[in-house]
C-alpha cells in the first residue's frame, strides 16, 4: 500500500522518525532505471538504515561507544585507532 507524502509526514510527526529518513526508505524501495523491478529494494533500504545509525553514532557524545553499541566493533576500532594517531 502506497502512502502519500502527507501521510508519511504525519507518521513522522507521530513517531518522531525524521521525515527525510522515511522518504529515503521510500525512495530505496522504488524501481530505478538500473533496477526496474526493484529487486534490490531491501538491500537499498538496509543501506539507508545502516547510514542512519552510523550517522547517529558519529554525532553523539561518544561516537566510538555508540558504534560498539550498534555492533559496529571493527568500525569503532578503526575510528579509535585513527583518532589516536591524529
């Protein structure tokens, strides 16, 4: 069932999930010239979700700890090593 932008905006307001994030998920599920049947929609949506959580992690007060909390331990280790070198 397709939802209008206004319905998604209202859902965003009710849930606290950013509207832009919802729209990125919606767009990831739609057909594109390189994927006309949207066979890769789930992969694209997971990429949007991954990007969202990495961004949330990196903008918090403890980005390395947040990455570890989300299970991104290798990324946390690499970031920590890079910051220690710098």
